[in-house]
């Protein structure tokens, strides 16, 4: 979990780059599902000069960091949690002095990465200690705790220890690791008896090695603990120090019939692997649909298509017909998301009004999209308003965002407003399994309209206590606090609507009953139920904040911030800063909490080791060239971007993309301003003409600010920007969004978006011009070249020595790229896809002098004779 440079020191395979990590422990204490985790790492500088030590930890996205400290030669430098803006100011002040920094950033589907580094003298020791807490959720009948293990070097004393205390008693306990070999299987020690569970993993040095004499570590992967508790009653109520927590998870209930409408995006951007994986997932889901269920499919591209006029029962015959339909699903057109989702709501309304579905049944809408609405109503705020009004709280809406091209904030807000949630489907080989896995979570509703009611005169600040659905294998958790801290008992009324009748009962718990259970203090950490309440309250306030506006949003924000500061949680509203005192080689570290909406598509920060620079959010990942002309290269693994300009004369044609395998080429011709400024050192130029071709299919598309021309073996077709067109023919999909943009894809390869920039016709200086954005570049081959194409292959870079530049707002730094040192400047370029008039700022590291040192060769190597 603490990667250091992997170069082996031949004298001692415990020492890497002069640093030995001699102790690492992950200590987890779980009490009533609430996990308190402490990661400790101790290192020593075995070299004879100052060395930099990195502490690099991946922790669950659902966790909140609560503390971090560095202890160097016996002196401890603690972290201070502050309101985000105050922390940022302290951090930026430190960075401006050239001091080092650490941060948290999204790093994977389930994890965030916390990184900090510090220089220590020869012979000095450093201890890093990070604490985080989380409430373990129950999925498919088990609580799961996820620990990332990645020391990246051998550690003399490595240990994971997990202690679990559950008042209801533990019914099962298991531990597994993705890196666990047959030899390591016996190193995992686990035991449980009644209320206690214990797991330890302490491999020796030899057991950590990848081979007998190797210095590389086997410990690289996920360590997962799963358990469940005994359930003699449907619920469990616990009271400690004026706070309570109520767990509700009834078993052995008959399953409710469900009514599911699958609303699927079939726009052109879903072509290729995305639509194939969607078909695969839907076919597997059809295998799991119960005969008492009702279902239907709605597809939306430019138009909306339905499979059946209404929901139909999942009989074997209907399921067979559905499979045939799913296998025939193909892509077309743009993204009429509004039309698709409103059709689904109307269909559910008609089914209920016509008594076509059981009265006691759960109605669910599952929508999958990979893009943003651009046909029909495309304003996301308007869509949210219409959808919320149409659903009226009757149905649950789940929004699945495929990849990073979606507006995740929009999907999440719309889902939360309609008692559902949003989930990102990561574009990978297992995307179909991700889709199926989500369906499995919501496929077995057991209860409708569950309410847990507490006496208002006794209880305050209760977390969410009403739920549209309760699903098999999950758990409802409610917490709150007593108005009178000395109150000894609590009575709760619970009700919910089941498949056959109404579930209703009353639970009572005395404070003394809970106190007796928690006598074994070695398993208890502090006021855990109070912290559980605070964690759950903050989590739900942040959720409410997403869907709120105006004063209501401000109130949710203020409450969540107050609790975050009081209980010392690093949340999206707070940051933690660690600063060494003046006179002691000042160094600073900052920890922010990213949100899923910022995953890749909009990262809070960019890692730039050993110093780090906080930047604003940015939209989806792509490569592009726009403006005069500005090139933007996304680097997803860094969650950052590199940019550069090309300054060349009007009339020059530049090779942007050239893929000899797929036959795709993209070239662009530069134009200049109407008048030449003789005093200017560099003349402004823009792309006035783009040529996109597929040599294998003999298709050529020429795009100018006036028209779009398609030439193939059957002849020539011309459109203007005043046309609204969806053209689909062999090897080519072309969609024109009138006077704004066009989307083009050829033979299931990468997709291109071309943005039209129009200026006032009588403008004395500027002309209309074009911007090019490449999406799904992974569909082009590894042999692709060109000013953009060469960056479709994975690249990496490191940022060092951040310092003040000529512009105080744009620091300079040294970039290490392909073993070359480049001077770069932190700045912004514009993304005009969503807003062609104003654009959105994209933070990036700017490489000077026509991308010298970044691009292969020099920029003049990319000048070609013509568009084709």
C-alpha cells in the first residue's frame, strides 16, 4: 500500500532506492457494522543522503478519512481537518514556497488513493499513520470489508488484523485475497465464536516473494472480509450514550412480483463493444426474471422504439421472444433520452391504471446511457423537472452511466429525486457482468414502502427512516439521538407492505440490555454508535444536497460541513492539511474527498509527485484540437491532461490521425484571420477544413463551416449545417446537430465530434472554424500516429518542482516524459462540445514550443500535402 521505486538494491532486497519499510500493519476493528481502520507504516532511510519516502494508500470510496500523521525522528506532524476553501488556501501557500504535498484522488471502481511523500535525512525514520471509518453495507446477504494490499516491496513485518464484534452474534466469516496463492492460503487465520470474529494475515518475508530468490512482492491485490450476523428477529436495536442504531433485515419473506422497464440508449456512440455487452447482459438478466414479473424494453436513439405496447408477463414464451428482440438491438442516431424515459413512465402508469400488473408489486425503471441528451428536450434541468413530476414518487428510477461520456451529476440527481440511485458502468471487458450485477442487487424486492417510526418527543436528528423498497440480502440502517441522554429505553414501530400482507410489529430495547452486550471493551472504539450516526447523517445530507437547489441546498451543505468538522471526517466539504512547522523543511499535504461524478470525468486533483497541484474539475476524457489550434491530450491514469499549441501558417494541412490498420485518417487545413496583424509575432490560425477518410471502405468526408460532403463509390452527397440529419449506411454513421455539431463514426472504430464555431458575419477579424474531438480512441490500433493519434497509446509523465511562474495563477514545473525534462505551465484550455459559445475550462499542463519534446519528432513532420 506504500509504493516506493521498484529498483532493487542488490545488497539488501528489503531496501529499495535506499528506503526500507520495516513495518506495516492494517488494523481493523468492526463494531456493529461500523469499521475503524488504522494503517501504520514505518520506514527508515538506509542511504547516506536525504531520500524521499512515499506513503500511498488505496481506501474504499465509501470511507471517510478521520486522521493522518507523520512522525519523523520522534516528532509528530498531525493532520488538521478544515473547511475545504480554508484548507486549499493553506495548501496553495505551502505549494507556492515549493513545499511537497499529498492528496486523495479517485483511483478505481471501489477505491480512492491517498498519497503523501516526505524527505528524510540519512538514518532517519518516519512513521505514517492513516485512520479511516466506514459503515459496512450488506449485499447479497453479507457485509463486505475491502482492504487494498500493495506494498510494492518486501516488508519485514507485514500484518493485517481484523477484529469484529457483533451483538447479534456472527453466523459466518470468510476472508479471501485476489493475490492469495495456495501457499498463502494457510497464512490467513480466521475464527469466530458467538459475538466475536478474528482474522489475521501475517506472511513471512519468504512467503511474500514471487519466487524463491526474488525481491518482488506477491502482495498486490484485494483482501476481502465477508461476514453475516445471526437473525432471530427481523431487526436489532442498540442504544449507547444517548444515541441509537436500528438494523432492519427480515428474512424468509415471500418475494414481491416486480415490474421492470429497461430503457436502453442505442445512439451511435453505443456502437461496437458497448452495445454488444449490453445485449449480453440483457440476455443473462432475462434468464433470471421470475414468471410472476412483468417487463418491457424501450430503446432510444434519435427516435424512441418499444418492444411491446405494454408490460407483459415473463412467461417462457414471452422470454424467448424477448431474447430474439435483444439479439436484434443495434445502434442508430443521437440521444433522445427524454423521449425514452418519459415513454417508460407512461407505460408504467398505463399498466397500473389498467390493472395489468399486480397491486402488490414493485415498479422499477432501469435506464442505461453512455452519453448526454441531444434530441428532443436536451436541457438536463428541464428533463429532471418533467421526470420528477411524471413519476410522482410511485416508481424507483435507477440510472446507469456507461463510461465517462455521461453527465453523471445529472444522472445521479435525477435518480435520487426519484428514490433510486446512479451507478457508473466502467468500460471494460466485464461491463456486461457489471450490468448484470446491478440488476441482481434490485431483482428481489421483498417489501414496499417500509417505514420505521420513532417517538418524536423522545428522538431527534433521525437519519432516513422511510424506504420505497427493501431488497433481499440487503439491510436498512437508521440512527438517531435521544433528546434526553439519560433515557433508558426506546420503542419503534415498523411497517412495510409484503407480497401477501402488511408486515407490522413493534420493537423495544433497554439501554441496560445493550450495555451488557458491550462489556468486552477491547473490541470497542470510542463512541462508535455516535460516530456511526454522524457518518450516516453526513452521507445522507450529501445525497440530499445533490438533488437540492437554493436555500435548501445551502442548509444541507451547512449541516454536513458542521458535522464533518465536529467529527473530523474528510468529506467533499472538508480537507485535511498536514504541515511541518517553519524552520523544519516545511512540507504540506492535503487530502480531499472525490465524488463519483468526479471519477475520471471530473477529478478534484491531479497527482504530480512529489509535489501536487489541486485543479478544478474537468469533463469527460478524450483527445481534441480546437481554437487556434489548442491540442488537449487526456491521461486517464493520471486523471489529468497535457496540452500544446501548433503555430503554423494558414493553408498548412496537418496530419491529426493516421491508423494504417483500420485505414482511418484525419487531416486538418488551417485558416487565418481576415486581417493579418503585422506586429504580432504569431498569427492566429484555426481549422477551416477537416478531412476524415477510411481507406479500406473508400469513404471520404470533408467538413467545412459551410457544408459536409460525403464521397464514396456510389457518388457524392452534400449537407449543410442547417440540416438535421441522421445518416446510417454501410461503414458510416453521420449525425448532424443543426448549426452546432456533428458526430461521425466509421465501421465501429473511433467516433468523432466536430463542433462548428460561428462568428458574426461582419466581424472585422475572425472567421467561422471547426473543432475536432475524438471519442472511443481505444478502437483504433496501437500503430496510430499523427499529432493526436500518437497519444491514443497509454502515456505517462511525472511533475516535479512546481514553482511560481510569470503568471501567479499559472505555476511552472518540470515534466518528466520519456526520460526528457520539459518545462511546463499549469493552465486551462477550452472544451466546446457542450457549450460552443463559451466552452468549459479544462486544466492541463501546457508544453511550450509547438509541443517540442512531447510529440514525436518536430511539428513540421506532420505537415502533409492535402486533406486526403
